[in-house]
C-alpha cells in the first residue's frame, strides 16, 4: 500500500486530445513554483534596491514575498550583501534569487511541499550524506526499471579565470591552473602538461558582480576547478514513482549490466508523472581528481 503526500506544483499548458492513434485523453504538465518567478509572471514591475549589510536570507525573502511567497526553508546562513544591489524593472525574480544564493554559496530550489529551500553548498555532499533510496536490478526491486549510464566530459577545464567586482568596486581576479610546476599538482593527469590547456573563463570572462574580493574569486575558482578537473558520470534511471525524492538527495544503484555497482549518485532532476507510468531520475556522480576542498 502506498501513501501519496501532498505536493505543490504549478499547472502549465493543459491540453485535450482526441486522435485515432491515441484516443481521447487530457494532458497536463506541472512545474515547481520557480515557474512563477520567471518570464512575465516573475518580472519586477519597479526598481528594486537591496541595502548593503542586509542578510542574504532576508533579501531573498523580500524578492520572493514580492511574488506572494510565504513558505521558506533555509539553512543557517549569515552572509550579508557587501554593497548596494540595484535591479531594474523587467528583471526576473528567480534570477535575482539565484544570484543571491550564489553569493551565499548555496543551492536554491522549491521542495515538494512548495517551500523555497536554501541549502549550503557541500562539495563532499555525495560522500558525506546517507543514501535516501537504493535501486537494485536483482529481480526483487519492484521500483527499479533500468538505467542509462553516460560519460559527460564537455565541461573539463584545468585553467580557471575568475573576475569579480562591478562599476562601484575595484576589479578582482584569480587564476587557478593545474600546472605541474606547482608541487600541489605534480603528476596530476589533468595538468596542462598532460592534456594541454582547457580554459574556463567564469561568467564568460566578464566581472561577476556578486564576487567582491579576491577571496570570493578564489572560492569560485576552487569550486569550478574541483568540478571541472574530471568528468561527470550521468545516469538516467526509470522507476516506479517515489514522490519524496528531491534534488540533492543521494541514491545508490546496483545494476551490473549497466556497469553500476552500488555507487552513490546525487539527484539533479526529477520527472514525475501523475498518470500510472514511470518517473525518470537524472543523477550524477562526479569523478574528480581533486576531492579535498583544502587542497590550497
């Protein structure tokens, strides 16, 4: 017996179909509440100014409450806005919220209960957190319906450049390179000596206004290098709907035919049907050379 908890989504683009091939059916699509903060639904009507020193959590609430949000679930975050932020009319509220979350080094998303959720970025999350759900292709798992495993190497980089600042502050720059002339990277298989120079200019090489110091730029450069000195192993898993799974949850998959041997994966996206059909879970396992945040 299964119990379906109440979940909160926005209904978009319903359709009614009557064809020879499909018969008569109604189709609906549901998206999490971030849908209400984008495009014409979530644009600012007036100029918005966020004061220097304002807690970022309070700033996010101000932006969200402008779209009548009342449900919040935030980690304990004390970062403040380092300078006055000004946003022009027609700016997406979701983009502002994401910018503020980046400044606080957080992920932001809506959970199944409709709460705007702010979680601290933990680069070791996949190893430190417990498994929420395990899948096993053993003939006994009634939820598991198969996986597709893929190699994603398009984001590889070993030369990171980050610029910070804006028109009201100085410009800051931090370069981080896997160069074997630096003893920290001696023998690293992703060094420029081994594979050549793969450059990632953060923010397309333009100053990122949410980075207001060299330390901010260094944090972003470390974050990018740890995520790009290696590759992602992506897995698309079909399963009977598990309605409590959320982004950043940890799952494990054992399917030897697909080369999966019980490793942990972090959930990135979920496609959950309302009709009696399978859900799709998009998850990743980073295969990284640099795994210790304090490597420099």
